[in-house]
């Protein structure tokens, strides 16, 4: 499981120009699921995301987590995070999980975050969405449940 985590002042997701989710201060999370990922991967990654110390404290140092600042998450599923463009010019998405297996894992992640007391907004699984991100910093962190980066 992979995540692109961006500290944000404001983010929203729309479908056909209709807003379906938005947050203020917090994290924009683009989440990719690969074949074989399970709830163990999801638990590791969601815990890492909400406790990642990337928000500034009073001294201006990245020392606070999303939990500390009572921030929000906009979570959007993005299978293209498993696009492999090492060969040729057209990415292969063969490592990405099939929708019928990925969607329940996305729902598990959403429930995990909400159970942790985080306000979560989402995109719509499998839809063509437009995502707007006001990246604060900018601050962008890549995470992987296999700890590849």
C-alpha cells in the first residue's frame, strides 16, 4: 500500500463540477492498493499517517502530528500510484489491486481513521475526479507499507 501525503490548508474533490468532499487544515492522502495488500498493511499505513510529525510547533519545527493539531484528512483512492513506467512509455498497472478487492480495503482505512477520531472526507471510488490541493509548505511525504521509501 502506498500513500502520497500532502500537508494542506484546504483540499477538495469534485465530480462533474460538484464538490463531494473537502477539508481545511490537515492532510490530503492519495492512496494506492497493490495486489496482496491486507488490513495489516492498512493499519500500519493509517497509523503512520495520523502520527506523522509534519506540522509545525510553536518554534516552527515539524514536531506535531495530525492527531496533535486535530486536523482532517481527505482520502482519495488512486490506483495509478502502482503505475510502473520503467519499461517503455506507457505505464503498466498490473501491480494495482483489482477494484473488487481494493474497495473494501479503502473502506477499512476510512473506518480506521474515523475510529481514531479523525474527520475524514473522501473521493468516490473508481470515479473520474478532480482533486484540488492547497499544499502547505509545500510538504509532501511518500509512504509505503513495505517501507520501500
